[in-house]
């Protein structure tokens, strides 16, 4: 399934927040190492996406779709 | 009293005014050093010590509201500031001194990162192939079709198998070409392009996935270019997904090739 615009936003945001965002490695006393281990498959990511979505008005996670401009 | 740790959201060139609510309804406060300002809030050690944290991030019910709070903070700081280095979720320090130490030790790197993304936002573009592109116009396919039409049934049968291969190859070439040209179009309309790795096979695999850094005062031009690319590779064969503007999670963290 191709993600919808909203799912695309949440997937990419999740990817940045939890997977490959900026981590000042070695500097933090604690940082979440190997978070990507939880992203073994799409199902887990989509669960996160669903969770984010149900807890949130879509407007707060901005989904700027140029087609609607 | 509950023990607390210091959670770091982002580093900015200066402190911002006004209350911002962070994770677990804590208030964001600032730690300054080296003409840098770190946006932090206090979080319970019971949840954010290394061991519980690494368990908690696997629990979506725990993670989701906190990841959203993290993003909310960075979104607000991003909108209110010219430059921001937003951190990934889960960067936690023992106390304010450790954060100050980080700002001091990494001052030069952080200043470089801030300069790189100043006045810019991050966007993400993905190009998907929804349906097979029309390969009938390609030379190889056309030639084989012509040969088949002029052949005996036996030879036509053999040629049809060649045709199937030629059609697959042509479709692959057209898609690769579409991805390359969209990437090229993005390079023209943005400050920087980072070609993202493609997701694993379990995901509907895009032809191209790219983060781009766009000047906020040039967003209209960027949108025009995206529309041009959409029109050039239209649905229902292709779909170009776009999301942004975001705090520069990716670009503030990338090492410069030249560094």
C-alpha cells in the first residue's frame, strides 16, 4: 500500500525523530541507542503512526500538500 | 522527591521568550554557553534512565505522546527562530552542567550546523510508481512489435518472449530516468539535497526518497518546481509525495562531505 499524504508525513517524521535524527553520540549520558531495532518492519512503524495519529490533531504535525495550495 | 534528568530538545543560537510545554507537561527552560542556547526540560529518571528508556521506546503507548511532545517543542522553536539544531528523541543528560559541557565542547560544530540550516526548512519528497509506464513508445519495444507483426507464428512466439523482457527493461529504464530527473529538478530548486536510503522491501518501495533543504523565503519557488515535476511525471503512473516544512532534523545532523 502506498502511504497517504498524512501517513507519509508521519512515517518520515517518525524516521527522523526515532531513527536517524541528530544524536550527539557519546556526549549524552543517556541516549536511545539502537532504537532502529524496533523498526524491523513496516507494521511496527505503522503502529507508531496510528498511535501518533489517534493522539493528535493532524494539524499539529504539519502536512503541507502542495496539490492543495 | 522524584529524581529528574535533563532532556534536550534542540540547540539554538539564542534563548526564546515565552513558555513552551515539553514532555510530560514539563516547561521548557534554557541552558546557555558559548553563545548557544539549549532547550531542555526536566523528566523523571524512573522513565528516562537508560534502562527504562530503552524499554519504554518499544512501548508505543508510552512513546507516542512523548514523541509528539518532542516534535511540538521543536516545531515551535523552529517557527520562532532563524536557526535550530533539533535533536532526535531520547537525548538525556544527568544535569545542567553536562549540557553546558556539551555546548562548550561541541560549540564549533554546533555553530557550523546552525549556519548551515539558517533560514531554511526541511522537506521530504518521495516518488512512487503506481502503474507500469507506457513502454510502447520506446524504440526497442516498437521494433520488436514490428518484427512480430511481420513474422510467421513460430517466430512470433519466440519474439514475444523477447518482447516481454524488452518491455520490462524499458519500464525499468523509464522509472530510473524519472527518479534521476526528479532528483535533478530538486537540486535546482533547493539549497541541498540528501538522497535517502530506500525503505526495505516490506514497504511500498518508492523510486526516490529525498530530503531537501529549502530557504523559507524561497518556498513558493520550491512549490512551483514540485508542481512542475508532478506535471511531468503525473498520476496515475507516478505519484510525488511531499511533506514539510520541518525543523531540519536531517540536515542539521548530516556531516558535510567537505568537513
